[in-house]
């Protein structure tokens, strides 16, 4: 954000020492440190709020895009139907409708 080098900091410290004086310099430095900390905390808070809002907006757009695809709803309904024990899928119903062929249990009425 600010590109302040070592010599600029030294220059500001010397000017502050000359203007404020050596007896009030520790109090001024402490107060300035508190203000800088509050400002940094505020900036971090604002950045976090902006990031949260952007993420929420992106999630909302993604959900709207997915809701516009009808195939997803059909897949969800099919998956929910297969997972529920009371419901049976159409594939299982079709398989149950076919006659059962077991190797040794088939009896032919003509041979008896």
C-alpha cells in the first residue's frame, strides 16, 4: 500500500522528536500505535465483509444456474427415490416383472 523505506522512517522519527520533544515522544508513539492498530483492524474487517459478500453472490449465481437446469432436478428425484426404502425404481420393477429362471427348479408340465 505505502512504500516507505528505512530512511523515510528515520526522517519521520527525527522530525517527530524535534516537534514533540523527548518527554512526550513515548506517549505520542503509543497513541499513534493504537490508532494504526485500530485502522488495520478496520481495514481487515472491511476486506472480510467484502470477501463474504462476493462469495455469497457467487454462490447465489451458481445456485440459480443449477436451478435452471431441469435434468439436475430429475437426477435428484431419481436418487431420492432409490435411497428411500419404500419406493422402488422403475429398473427394479422391470426386473421383478420378468419370469424367474433358476437352474434346477424349473419344472416342465409336459414331462410329468
